[in-house]
C-alpha cells in the first residue's frame, strides 16, 4: 500500500481523488483532468472553460 500518490481535484465537483481511482480523464489545453464519475467528465467536456 502506498499513500504517496498525490491527490488531484475533480474540477467539476471538487472531490479529491487519487488519479488511479479516476473513472475518467479528459485532456484540456495540455492538462489532464481526472474525474470521479463519467457524469463529471461529461459536464467538463461540454464546457471546460467553466471549470478551469
Ligand atoms: Zn466529480
């Protein structure tokens, strides 16, 4: 077990998640965002500028 993995913030719901637990990832403007759910990823994909 490792706790060294850095948490990332789901930009849609602000939940902190481990990248390895992300259900979906979306690249925007050269940055990869991780999401807790496909719903969050879909919301981000529809309007990424609302979340970055
Ligand atoms: Zn989320």
